[in-house]
C-alpha cells in the first residue's frame, strides 16, 4: 500500500528543488556556492524520499538483486546534509573560512558513505539478504550500520542547528529569519530521530525490544520525527524564496500597471517633444522593466521642463474650480488641475503660443515610487477625468487625444486603423494575389502565406516586440524618429522574401507583388528621414490598385473606399496630417502601377 505521507513529503521536496533549480539556472553566473549547495541538498533529499517509497524501494532491490534501496536512501540523506552544511557555512563565514570547512565535511560524508556500503557488501549472504533495517540489529553488521549512520546524521543536524541559529541572529529580513528558525526546529527533530534510531538499534542488540520498550513506539516514532524534520526544513528553506518571488511578482505587476497608466500622457509629451526621449540601454545592463518605468518618468518630467513657458494659470484655476464642484479634494484635486494644465500647455506648445505669466506644476515625490504614484494619478486624470474635460472646454482649449476617443468617431477611427493596418492588408493582399495566380485556390493561398511571412508576419513581430520593450510608443510607431529601424527591418525582411520566393520558383505574379512592396518601402524609408509619410495609406492604396486590376471596377471602388477610410482615421487620431496620408496614398499607387501588368 502506498504511504501517502511519504509521497506528499516527496512532492514537496521536489517542488522546492524545482524552484531552487529555476533560480539557479536564471542566475547570470549560475549562482553562488551557497545556491548550488542548496540545490544539491534538495535534489539529493528528493531522491532519498523517492527511494524510500515502498514500491520504489522494492523495484530498486529487485533490479540490483540485493537489498540496497535503504542504503541508497541513507547515502542520499547524507549527501543532502552535506549540501545543507556547505550552504550554511557559506552564509555564515567568509569564503576563505567557509570553503575549507565545507571541504572537510564533504570528505567526512564520503568516508561514512563508503563505510556504510562496505558493511553491506562485506557481510555474509544470510545477513546481506535481510531488509537492512534496524529490526535486524541483532546481527553485528546491521547493528554497526545503525549506530554509524544515525550517529553521523545526528552530528549533521547538530552542526545545522548551530549554523542556522547563528545565521538567524545575523540577518534582518523577517522572512529569512523565520525560515532559519524553522530549519533549526527541523534540526532538533532530526537530532531526536538520530538518537532514537541509535537507541532502537542498541535495544535490538541487547534484546530489549518487546520487553521493556513497546514495539509500535520503537518503530513508528522515529519515522514520524524524520518526516516532521524534513517538512520543517523544507518550509524553512522555501518561505524566503516564496516571499521574494511574491514580492518580485507584485513589483512587476505594479510596474506594468504604472506604465499602462502613464502611457497616454507619456505618448503625448514625447510626440510633441521627441528631444526628451532617452537613448536605449543595453538589456543586460539593467533590469529592463524597472528601466522602462524609470525612463517614462524621466521623459515626462523633462517634458514638463520644456512646457514651463506654456503653463497657463487660468487653466489651473478653472480646473480647481471644476474639481471642487465635482467634490474633489487633496491630491485628487491637485492631480486633475495639473492634468488640465499640462494638456493645455501641450496644445500651446504645438501652436507656439507661450503665456505671459506661466504657472507651475507640483514637484511630485522625493522617491521613484512616490513620483510614479503622483504621475499615474495625473495621467489617469489626463485620460479620463471629466474635470479636465470641463476645464479645457471652459477655457477654449482642445482635449487630449485620449479624452477625444470617447466619441463614436474616434472609436471608429481606432478600429479602422487596426483593421486596415499594413500587416493585415499585406497578408490579405498576398493571399488574394496567390489565389489569383495559381490553381487550385488552396495552393495559391499557401504561396501567398509564404510571402506574407516575410512581408507581414516577421516585420510585425519585430515592431510589436519593440513596442513591448519600450523602443517606440505603439506597434503603429507614431514618432518619425523611431520609424527608421522598423522600416529598415521590414525592407530587409521583404528582400529576403523576394530571394526566397525566386529560389522556390513562386508564381511570377506573387514575386512581382512582393518586389513592388520592396520598392515602395525603400522610397518610404528614404522619405521618413525628413517627413512622416503614412505607411497605412501607402499600403492600402497599393492594395486598392491591385484588387482593382484583378476584380475590375467593383474591386477598385472597394479599394478606393478603404483608402479614404484609413486616411480619415489616421488624420482623425492625430497620427498624420492630410498631406502625409495623401502623399502616402499617391506613393503606393504609383509604385504599384509599375508592377500591375506583371500581376494581372
């Protein structure tokens, strides 16, 4: 019958080992000596508990044609104890003292394990064939074994008790101190186990079991104490890890939420003043998530400095009056007033109209967490507060883009921008050209998807990953200065796609379509150095001309309508001017017209 207590303890040990192994593998230098020793200790302890499960122990004994399962488990326990000693020594002593102390303990455990196996291998067959438990301690080799092994285990637990108690007095972290105290308590129960095992073996040798000492007590109590010792030790080692992991998860969530709240304000500030954008930092040089948030705060504050001549105190007073009318007080009122002031200042900055007597904004917090808390409050009001909307309307100032997107028109514009995005249109267009070029339809669709991998999927993946990494604002890359890298990557990917399609003997129509895209992208990349031409309009216009050539007037009319809709959406959202979408559409149509005869 399965011993579910042993199975449960085994699972707990392996989970703890997995946590430590994950931390070890993700450490830049594969961990410190203490971390490696802890992983070794947990792994050996997990194997020991796995071996002592009756079914596993029987399988090991059957496979080796000898009763070695119990000795294997005991040897693994000693290896685990040596790992714990090594870890605690490196925690407690400086390296020049910890290393030789740990080495002597490792030599000792190797010698003890060698003696244990010698006792098993050198005994007569009639003794070696026993199950090698303390119940056979009437035989001299077994009795010596059951005095040697628990005695050394007792020394290990005594050493652990001293080291953990000493280290617990040196640390300030409460979770680590609690974990060390639990390990100390586990060492006490382990000491009791060792003493009872030695006493049990001695009682068996002198024939006291069944007379002066009840058999159930003598057999069961040591096993219970060993399980309690293991559970306390595992809990003590796991609590600090779980606490630190939970704290890291909470901090990551806080950073993610803060960046999400700051993004609308940050986007508007950096779009109006690209000069405040900081250079990229090597991913390995710092914690990327922390740097993204820190950078957003710095860039917003740098933008505030550039906006100082445009801070209109009349807007601030109007926002304060509106906020009091809405029942706002304290920092909520101040945040709404600052959000309205910044929104009006951004509008004045774009128009080049500084105020005669500029106002000021709140200084924020002394620490990063306080600064983030204040700016997220301001950014939330900037995006959603009716106080900001009412104050700007009362003073005749335009609303921020995020405030404007509450209308049906703006929501429709955002939807059109996503549905008619270049990656979507290019993928659909290549599939359509492939279907037109070759029969059966499914074969043409596969050729089109093959071209879309290089012309759509790979570029979009690069752009989306760059947006997540904070290299540009969104996957639409709103800032002109950020567009050179995504466009250059797209050009390279499309060029690779052209080579691949030619090498695979793809349909001529599909190759011509991809080459046309390559030429249009090269021209757009060159123009982007000086002017922000609309890629949306360029791609949709090229697609409209192609679909018109394939499907006639109905296809052309649908394409023209799509060009008008996407151009309207880009202008409505403030991402482009009418001239930028007009030039983009003209460029897409002109370049595509050169390749239409090959496509049709």
